[in-house]
C-alpha cells in the first residue's frame, strides 16, 4: 500500500507533502496503516469533500493498495470526517516529503 498526501492552503498558502510506502514499513506499522485506511472507509469516500472556509487547509490524499486499486480524495479541513482525520495525521507523522 502506498499513500501520498498534499496539504495546501492555510493563511500562508504553503504546500506540504508526505508519502508512505507500506512495503518499507515494519509489519506492525504496515498493519496500523491498513487498519486506518479501512477504518476511514477510504475507498468508499467521494472524490471531494468540500467546505467553504477561507484560510483553512485542503488535503489531497491518494491511496494505492496492493491489488492495484487507487483512490484520491480532496477534503477541506472543515469538512473532514474524524475517521479520515486519524489517517491523515498518521501519514503526516510518518510520511517523507
């Protein structure tokens, strides 16, 4: 599983990226990532979760699983479901930009 994240917007308009390759993770962390993706219902989310909120962050999260399935979700910070917030925080904490 591979996950890439781009965070943009905010007051300064800066962009940050993070990426995680599950194949390079220890087994425990790989399992944690897979559980977060499943728990977020990621592949069932719509492509866009908008919320009109100036000076907030926008996230573009792409997940590619080992079966070749890929899905991208763009979500505004104010519209982010809590279950997706946990996945994004995990990727930001471990991802390499």
